[in-house]
C-alpha cells in the first residue's frame, strides 16, 4: 500500500514482523510477488526433492524471477525462459540456466520437468508448460487467464498424470516461513528490484516499464 496510514482489521493476526537483521528492502515484495513465487514453487519441491524446474517468465515478471531464485536456492535444477535480456541475466545470477525465447513463447521445446512455473501469463504458456512436464509433474499458473476460450492439452495431461494448479495466492500462511528462510539463508530477493524509487516519486515510478518497483522513505516519526 502506498499510504501514510492504513486501517488493518485483525492486525495482531494479519501482520507479520520482519525478522531482526533483515533489510526491509530485501523483503519489500514479501506481501505480494515474493510470497506468490514461494507458494508456486516451494510446496512442489518438498514433494520432489532435487526436482527439475522450468520457469516460464515474461508475464508475471518479478514472480518468475523470484520463483527461479527460490527454486535454485532450495537445490533444484532450474531453467528459465524469457525474451528480456536483463531478466535473463538476473535469473542466471540466481543459478538458473537462462534461455532467450521470442516474446511470450514459453517452453521453447524444453521438456522433462518435475515442476513448471507458468509466469508468462498466457494460455500458450499453460499449454507449453503442461507439455513440458515429466510423468506425475506439477504445473503452477501464476497469471490471470481471462479468456473464456483458454485451451488445455487434456489428453496430454491424462497420459502423463499431470497436475495443474491455478488460483489466488494466499500470502499470510506462507509469510512466517518465507521470512524465516530469508533471514537464515540471506536469499537476495533485492536482485529482482529494477527500480528503487523515493516514496514521493511513486506516481512517476509506477508508470515505468520495468520488472519490479520498490519505494523507500525515511522511517516515520511516530512520536
């Protein structure tokens, strides 16, 4: 929220403190994109230790990068696809193999993955992600698939016993574990931030075509 004050019902339950020693800029996206990436990739990795993971990037821009980074940090073998050079560079810095593809293409012929994170946010991405799964694999869609005619390869899914998960990300349940992971490992989520802007420049910052905007300001004097 970009506001000086907020009314938060049930704040004792809803709010989660940033762990001591963790720079708030590192977890600025924890209440949204970073938690979305966590819930997309970490549960699947728990069931499939050492899994091969494919992240289709370019739509949910920061979500895909956070997912690639978290997967690599948890020991997965990660491939990342995108059409943007800077995001490919960031993914590679996390330890993923970066593959340049045409805009919103998706899997680009890659296959044999235990987990696919569809962050291209397209129906084509879902289809290619599902086809890229190994038998018993999991594909998690993180985007908005608003077209009523979005098609899925149902026969392919049947043949490989594929699982598709799409839906709203529920942030609060994963926040404590995510924040604890960052505190313990030093996971550098701030690598995804492409624009660190002053609070007062928010209207301009949010018009930039960039991967991830984070606002900062001096601490408020509450006395």
